[in-house]
C-alpha cells in the first residue's frame, strides 16, 4: 500500500449516546451538510466531533468537554438515569480512513460522579488494536491492552483516564513486531485525522469590535473577549454529567448530492492555484482554535486566523502577499456575494483621524492609541494596526466592518476555505507534511445571516475547494436547498 495515496480523514461519526442522539451514525464525505429542524441535533453532532478532535490533539478530557459543551452533564443523553453507583455518561466514536485502511475509535466517557474515559477501543485491519477498561475506580487510570502479535499476544499497562489512549500509543509502543507497527500506523492515522480540524464560527459583532467589547474604547483591552473560545456561546463550565439511556434523534439520511465535484468552474475559477496559503514558513506546536494548545497568557499569533475571525484584516494582509491567485479567487467570490461593485480587497494601515476614518472607524477604535496594538483585538482592524477594505471602484473604499452580517460571515468562511493549516489558529501535526494531511473545516450555522444567493455561492466555493483533496467541510445549514444540483455535496437530514 502506498502511504502517500490517501490522506487520513474522518469518514464516519458515531453518536451512540450523546445529547439528543442515540444510535446515530453519520457518514462523512469531503463535503457534508447537516440539515434539520431546530433541536434535531445538528450542532450536537459537530460538538461530538470537536470533542474527539480536541482529545486527538492531546487535550485533557475536562478541557475538551468543558470548552465545547460547557459541562459533562450537557453531553448526557436525554432521560438518562444513573446506575447503582450513581454513574452516568455518554458514548461517541468515529472512523478514520487512510493509508492503514479504515480504523474505528470508540469511547465510553463517564460524566458522573467524576469525568473520566472508562472505555476506549481502537480496531483496524481485522484486529482489536487497543482496549482500555476501568478496573479500579479509586485510581485515575485505566488498564490498557494493545496488540503485539509477538511472543506475547498483547501488552498491558495503565494509562491515564483523562487522555485519549490512542494518542499516547506512539510513546508506549516500540514498533518491533508487525503487530506493534500496525498499532502505531493506526494510532497515527487517527491522530492525524482528528487533529486536522478547524472550528470556524465568524462572529460579525466581534469582527466589528462590538458586542462585549463595547465601542469607542481606546488603548489595550477591549478586544480580549475575542480570544476564540471555539464558537459562540461556549464556555468552560462546572463538572457533572451523566450516562445511561435516553431518547435520541433519528439517523442521518442522505437527501441530496452524489458523485464527485466536477472541475473547478464557478466564480473566479481556481484554475492552477494548487498551493494553499501558508505552505511556506510552517510552524509546529499548538494552535488556538477554541483554545487548542494555547495556555492562558501565552501570546497569540495574529497572523493565524482565529475561530471568531476577529483578526481577519491581519490575516488578509498576509495571504494577499503569499498567493495572489488564491486572493483573486477570494475577491471574485466576495464580488458575487456582496451588494455593489467589488474590484479589490486589501488590508491598509489604520490612520487615526485621517481621511475616511470617520464614523466607520468608531466601533473599531480599540488599540489605536497603543504603540504596537498587540493588546486586545481592535475589531475589524486586527492587532497589527491594519483594517480590511473593499475597493468599490468609483465609489471608493468601504471598510469591511460596514458590510452586513451575512457578507462578513461569507468573507471569513471563504477565506478559511481558501487557506491551509498554517494560516489558521489550529493544531496541525507538525511531524507529518501538510501534503499528507486533509484539513476539515467545521462550520456550525454555515448559512447563518446569509441570503440564499450568498449561501449557495459559499457552498459552490466549498465544492471547488474540496474537490482538490486538501480540505473537507462539515457544516450545518437551515436551508438544504442551497446545495441542490451541486456535485459532490452530501446533505444529511436529522430528525428531531
């Protein structure tokens, strides 16, 4: 098998017992959209994926669950009752396909009385590669057994109960036997597939410097609330939670979409622009999406786009210089989505009190008085003292903070689809070349604030980009008809 032939990717998400879901399996293609009525569990499905992705990135269980769901109790299936020991929990899993073939990962997580991973199973190649079980509730560890296929069929050792055991295997398995090498290949594939995820939730009120940061504030600080928390409305919360049975939503059912995307086509035409932004000057180490890999107080990299997209102007300045062809595609897409003429899109220095810096600049005044602007995020201006503007031709320049909510969200999501892991505040696998990875963009409420024309243009752009094989998209939409007739789009309808 050629190890370069397949990039690891999550191809199935299992919600065995999670929130409103029970026994739900969602097949994931390069471009999957979830639709359904409010309360059908669209957002919950993305939260389960994000918890798995965070665990694959090495986060502790408490942080992963707290950042995404607020508290362990929020993940417990509806109506679940505790067992005789007062325990409740939830179960999630996924399949990651890649060079090692399909590999299944399934987790049983206890939420009460204490949050811990009580069971983990990794299977692939017809073998059970890893199992863990809680044997002594008084110890913060589980008993693990992984496949060896040598003189000893399995190797047993304790592993911490607050970390994903699969992500720890490369540190524990020697790789001397064929069985051990199979375990290592499968574990690496799962970790790469899970870590290559970016949660994108553009927040227009944050991008404009409004919301919790207020308006007209100067100097340091009003923008600190935009430090990407993995999406609007998420916050670390109290511990608690549950396990057991409960009613759930129906299975995901394909209702539209088939086949593979055909040709670049469409707005702007990607043409021969095969190199994504950010492939040069690669960084290693943790990212910031939803706080992944970045500890409190650690400086943020303003050149990497955060989940809330509050530093979009600074990133636009970088990407326009790194790949003019991709930037031209972005401008063409924005032209189709915005009202009025659009001849260009660029980042310009912010000039306090200068021409054209009047009323439009008021909401984004934070950071203007500082010498470097690194304290706080000045709304649409970014921390580097730049602002993004649209070139309207004879109508002059228009600061992007004056765009409508739908136009702002379109611009941010289009930029994400046209970038690579090195431009996004995420935690890519530094040991694996980016050419061997696929980035998965998760966009809850992908068409939020957009009209049908804008949403369809965004899905069309996603079709063209996912066809290239470097990016995948999992999103939720209110109106699934925006994907009608577009090749390569799978729409799964969830039933409440």
